[in-house]
């Protein structure tokens, strides 16, 4: 879920470590990662799924009975418990408005409605303030939302904190943006497997693979470890309607 061109090789090496650990535990895995999947729900629901990463919102609304939770990677997000993350509201540095309420008449850019960090967390946060933005602009991705704000086709967006951290490292557009608020932390993007798989075995393999990451790849990916967040914690995340 956090793949970028700059991280392609690091993610490939991470998967190879996982694959070797799975093989040692008697579990076969594909030789390489699947990229560019167009039907994500179909991919996640596949009975042959070995390992994937999803978002908390599709997990609780669409996938809970079709997949097994493996664990949640801990990206060490500032202000969050291990394995949790949050969304950061970003606006242009040239825009003098300093809180979400001041953007009520503006345009909110979001990746998709089935996104916890890009849409639902923002809606829950803003609804608690008693409003929603006058216009919406769907972009298809967090990075695209940030770029929409930077170029002026939207006024504000909610960006996954891990995505924002990666953009700070790799995307010059961040110099045109600033953070104006942050949402309440929620459980992060979990690793999942087919209900036919042994999630405990896969948890052990991924944990060992993380421990074997080189310092360079660990730093590039930002993964500190794998934690267990109970299913009920994902189900307890509010879904803001309307």
C-alpha cells in the first residue's frame, strides 16, 4: 500500500525475505509481488492469497469474513501507538487559512470513498466540528490529492501520515504544502491472508523477515516491526455517513 517507484527494489527484497521465511515454514509463496492490480477487492478475496496489505475501511466493511488478519506493520508514526496511524490535513503554504473549519467553503481532495485515511477519518474529524466541505474532488490516490492541492485544483486534503512522510523524502511538491490539522489515530493498514491460510505462521515469517531487513531497507520502508491489533479494534472505527 505504500509502494513508490523509489521503493520498488526495497519492497522486492522485503518480499524475498518473507518468501524465504514462508518456504522454511512449509508455505509456498509467489516469486515476486503482484503490482498494478486493478480489482483490489477480488485480489484480497482470492482463496489463494498468501499475503497482502489492505486498508482498515475495506477490511471492516467488505473483507472481514473473507480474509484473516496477519498483523499490522508498525511504521512508528509520531503521536500514534505502535501499529496505528493518522491523517494529516494539508493545504498550500500560500493559503492563510489555518484550520479545517476555515476551508468549509472550499474543495476537499480525496483518493476514494473506501479509504480510511483519505476520506473516512477526515469526514469523522470534520463532522465532529459540525460541517463538511462544500465541494469534493476524487483523485484516485493520496499523492494525487496532495498534488491537486499544490496546483490549486483543490484547497485541502487528508493524507495518510506514512504517505506524507515518504513524500517528504521523495516528492518536491511538499515544499508547497503545510499541515493544518491531524485526525485521531486509528489502527493502521493490516497485512491479510486467505482464511484458508495459517495467519500465525505468516505472522512469524513476516516478523522474522522484518528482523532480517538491511538497515538501508528498514530505513527506506520505515517498518519497525509487526504488531497484533485485535479484529474488534478495526471494527470499532466509526464510519462517518453523509
